[in-house]
């Protein structure tokens, strides 16, 4: 499948199909404590450090995460269940949980003074959209206590690859990733070669290589942080061009 959508390098688009997300707990043994803020002008959960530009329908479930969770972009695409900590707040919506996707980084230096100390926001912290927060709490405080749990991501359709860059600098945004959601390593191979070439993480979900693959079909070998591996053979056709997104029928479980 080929979508001839053209985007500049700094506005790469990933179709994150998050609405209707169905999840099962990765670790059903319990929840971890964190803090959360709701969206305002100090940070934008729906774009930025992961390279995603979230479509309107999915923006509700996007979240920026603190440095401890962001891990220099390694957590981009991971899914979490978030609920208000009813033991610490009287304004929780009992029994309500929202599932979010890590799509950006929330730097503590951008926080308003009333959000709390920098050290607090550098621990486990989620910056939610206002609509997502209203699903779990009626608390209008600047910082609220929450509980979180990693969960697998469920997506509609297969993994997608958006190609940007130039002849000797190919930048690939890998999106719509189910399962663990986050990517550990990527290798690339052109149809004129039998050898895989390791790609480097550029930022978040973007990976780059200096190999020129013009007029070649392109394959990717993708490994998630939980060890799942898939090979996307010739997912990009030989007549590919920069600025286009190519979809696969393969998906992680």
C-alpha cells in the first residue's frame, strides 16, 4: 500500500490509530505511582520529540512523558494505562482508566512554577491532554497523583514507514507499531544487496542511514524493546520517493 502524502522533514506524519485501543496488561501484578499534569500552553503532547504529528482524532490519547520515562526516545510509541490515585486524591473518577501513548517529551524546565519542583517532574510523570485527564479525574490542581501500568498497544492495520531525507541521508519514521510499541533496533536492506545495514536512532521513532538506496526496493528488519522481531521484505517499492508513507500488512502482536 502506498500513500502519496508529502511532508517536510520537520513535520513527518504518523497515522497513530489509537481510538478504540484494546489492551491487556503486560504486568498484571500491580501499578506504579506517578504524577500527571493536564495540557496547557507549556507543552504539547501531540507532537515533538518522537517525530509524530498526531491526527486530530488521536490527539486525545497522546501524552508527553518525563525524562525518566522518555529514555532519550526509546519509549516513543509505548502504551500506558493511567488512573487517578484515589488514595491520594478525593476527586478521582472511580473505576475510570485511560490508555495513552507516549508521543513526546515533557521537559521540566517548561513547566509552570505552580506545577511543582523540577525534581518532581523528572520522576515518573505524564503530561496528558485535558480531555484525557477529565476521563479519570475532576481535580483541577496543577499536579495530580496517578497510577500507571505498561500495556501492549493494539493498532489497526500494519506497521508504516515514512521516508524522508536526501540521497545519502535517509530518515525513516516507523509508526503504527503494536505490541510493545517501542523499537529497539532497525536494519535496512536494498534489493541490490544481501546484507542488512544497521540504522541509527535519529530522534524518537525516526531512524537514519547514510546508504543510498535509489531505484531499489527496500526491506526493514525491526526489533521491539521486548525482543519481538519482524522482517518487512520489500515493503518500499523500487519507485519510492522522499515524503511518502508505505504500509505493510505485517504487525506485531
